[in-house]
């Protein structure tokens, strides 16, 4: 790839001739780096400098101070400040290669098979991007070192507490910030997962993209929980992605109905975005779901699945992170949200016998959304017999609101 400057000069009696400045060694090196990245499946790759992201510091500290990152124990002010400076992870950083993998594989759609099903966010339906991206970045650096005939000191990160992936991608012009805080990549929308390679190579930086959402605010209006509290500002504790993936305890009552059928992550603020809808679909095939349970799993099955079944179905995918009780908890809530009487029997069975009190508690909440006698009977048994006081208390609350739309 050549990106040198083009100039013209005039000669008497001749049309202007273009003068193409020869590429500099830095431009040639940058072209080699991007070519090697593409050879390793990192087709989205742009460069920025390794200068600290100083303007990010007050934003991160403001967010922490406002409680927007509550629930992330690792997101301390100290850690946040460190994550804005590549020198904290590399002894001699000069450039950063921002890389992305497109994850919007075709949606198989919920089967119309009469089974009550949940919904998994698209990025989590196939292979775990952390592993794939890491492996590609590692292989790419090895090839690059061999091609250049020199050692390269590099640090490769994705989704860590060590660098703010989106800030790197924005400065490198890989994409631009949407008001949903996601990086929108031309041609792919925000369906792109990000990583960085911090290098000791002097590369030609790309320019940030001069794009913005303009007057659009669809994602803010459509977020089911109002978690986009202002443009570019997410209140993580209110975000369904946080509640379904990171939350280890009970999901706050006031957010349970908003969860709808999401049982791992949430894609609403991306699905409604005009840029995401118009994106050319060139996803990486590693993100394709292995089976329907990796995209739209049966909710009753999630409530009764064994540890072995959980591991076999979700091994190597991001869903493993939720752990079996967490996923079953989400399924219990999603079953209640169906308001379909077919949900009562699996919920009653879970309330009576699930090994996790967290799951029983959410099954109680969900049963409280039904007016049927079988739901009340299951709640009545639980309020008297469940060994966990929190489950008994939830059953009492559920009975007092039984059948209400809450
Ligand atoms: C913590 C975290 C979360 C938390 C908190 C979300 C958040 N907004 O921070 C939770 C669990 C809620 C979450 C959810 C999701 N996440 Co997440 N998450 C992260 C993580 C680990 C850190 C993000 C961070 O530092 N946040 C700090 C806070 C303060 O950022 P913020 O409030 O959003 O503000 C940012 C911008 O809005 C911008 N900004 C602030 N003010 C202004 C003002 C202007 C004018 C502009 C232009 C920009 C701007 O600067 C901030 C820094 O980026 C990153 C990986 C990483 N290490 O970077 C992945 C990451 C951001 N997540 C990612 C994904 C895919 C998601 C989900 C889509 C997953 C899903 N489908 O469920 C959702 C999307 C939710 C959303 N709308 O943001 C991707 C994003 C890819 C992309 N194209 O943008 C990342 C980069 C992981 C990766 N390596 O690919 N995530
Ligand atoms: S991921 Fe869902 S809950 Fe979180 S901000 Fe986007 S739309 Fe809202
Ligand atoms: S929905 Fe509209 S406001 Fe939200 S990110 Fe997309 S373009 Fe921006």
C-alpha cells in the first residue's frame, strides 16, 4: 500500500505531470505491518502513536466518581489512569496497531418450534474472541519479526484493564465513537471486536475519522434500561450486558422485566443503530454459532442443564464467563418475561429443586408474574420450605404481587 503525497509541476507547452514522492522507509514499514496483519486475519488494522491518552484521564475518573463503573472491582482510579498510558505495559512503546475482527455473522433467527428460547449477544455465539484475537496477534508478530529479520518488543492486549481498546481504535481512525459509546467501523458498524499491539516500531500513524452521529439519538431512546445516561456515557450497573454477564448476585428487581429474552449480553443499542443496520456483512466465520443453543437456547433446558452439559455447549465461547448458575438465573428471568403459561412448570421445578439459591430466587420472582394457581402453589411451598431466607422472602413478595405486570 502506498500513501505518499502526490504533487504536480508544470513544464512549458506540456500538460502538468504528476510527481509522486517515493514512499518513505516508515511508510514502507507500515505497509508491511498492515499486510502481515491482514495475512493473519486482522484485516481491520490502523496505526496510532504510543502517546498517552491524556484527555481520557478526567473522563474515566468522572465515570468512576459518578458510580458508572460500580461493580467492576478492578476499575480503580489508579488502574484507570494506568490504562491511558502504553508505557505501563511496554518498556519502549513507539506505535500501536489497533486491530478489529468483524463479528456480525448471519442471524439464524429464533426457531418457530414452540420452545421458549432466550437470546445470546452476537459476539458471544461463536468462538471466544479473546482467544482468537490473541492467537492471531501472536502469530502476526512472529511472522513480522521473521519478515523483518529483527526482534520485536510487543505487547498484545484485548479486553483487559491495561488499555482502553475503544480509545485506541478511535485515535487510530479504525472507527469513531457512536453515542452508544461503541466504536463504529466504516462498512461494519460497531459489530467489531477490538485489540491492540503495542510495538517498538516507528510506524506512520493514521488519522482519526471525522465522523459523528449528528442529531441521531435512537440508541439512547431504545436502550431497555436507560443505561445510556448521556451521549457516550454508559451506566454499567444499569446495562443488561453487565447484569447478565458480570453480575454474580441477584439482578436488581427493577431491571428484571427489561431483560426481556437476553440471557447473555445485549445488542439492542447496536441493532437499532442505522450504521449497524447499513453495514456490509463481512463477518469472521469463527463467530458463527456451533448450534442453536449457542444463539437461542431453550430456556427450560438452561434451568435444568448439568454442569457437564453447560461446559460441553459453551466451551470455548464467551458464555462460559457467566457460569452455570448465572446463565440459569438469567434464563429464569427470561422465562418470566415470556408471560407464557408454558413457563410455569419449568419455573416451578427450578424453584422446588435447583441447586443454586440464586436461580430459585429469580424463579420465584418470575412465577410471581403469573396468576395461575400452579404458580401460586409453587410460591406458597417455597415461602414455607425453601432453606434460603432470601428465597423465602422473594416468594412472599412474589405472592403479594402475583399476576401483576411488573
Ligand atoms: C467495562 C466494559 C464494559 C462494561 C461497561 C461499558 C462501557 N461503556 O464502558 C459493560 C459490561 C456494560 C460492557 C458492555 C458491552 N461491551 Co464492553 N467493555 C468493557 C471494557 C472492558 C472497558 C471499557 C471502558 O474502559 N469503559 C470506561 C468507560 C468510562 O467508558 P464510557 O463511559 O463508555 O466512555 C467511553 C466513550 O464513550 C468515550 N467518550 C467519553 N466521553 C466522550 C465524549 C465524546 C464527544 C466522544 C466522541 C467520546 C467519548 O471515551 C470512553 C472510553 O472509551 C472494554 C475493553 C477494554 N479494555 O477497553 C470492553 C468493550 C468496550 N466492550 C465491548 C463490547 C462488544 C460490549 C457490548 C456490545 C457487549 C454486548 N453485546 O453485550 C456491550 C455494549 C455496551 C455499551 N453500549 O457500551 C467491545 C466494544 C467494541 C466496539 N466496537 O466498540 C470492547 C472494546 C471489548 C473488545 N475488546 O472488543 N462493556
Ligand atoms: S447493551 Fe443494552 S442495556 Fe447496555 S447500553 Fe446497550 S442497549 Fe442499553
Ligand atoms: S443509533 Fe444513532 S446515536 Fe446511536 S450510535 Fe447509532 S448513529 Fe449514533
